């Protein structure tokens, strides 16, 4: 499994755990599309992703992380700095 696939899998598993859904359902989700992914849920998701990967997203970027693909891309970028 490539590093990018591992990141995607870990992001999906973390989102699934926080939202209480199956990892298979995560790719179709986004902020506002799930009852637990509201503004407060968004902050919880971001904190859990940061904890999972041992990183911190820049504050200005957090509002843009509104779907799994955007989160994966941001983790890959921050992880490679």
C-alpha cells in the first residue's frame, strides 16, 4: 500500500470513528451532509485528524477541510513539510 493510500485509509477510519459511520460511507460525506458534521463536529474531526497524524493544520486552512478528499490532500501536504 502506498503512503498516499495509507493516509487516505487513516483519514477515512478516523472520520468514520468520529462520525459513527462505516469507513465505506466516508467518501460520500462532507461538512453539513451528516448530522454530526456540523460546525462543532468539524472542530472535533479536525482535532482527531491532527491527533492521528501528529500534526497541526494552519488555522486559516481549517475552514477549507470540508470533505475527506480535502482532508487527505491537506494531511499529505502538511505531512511532507
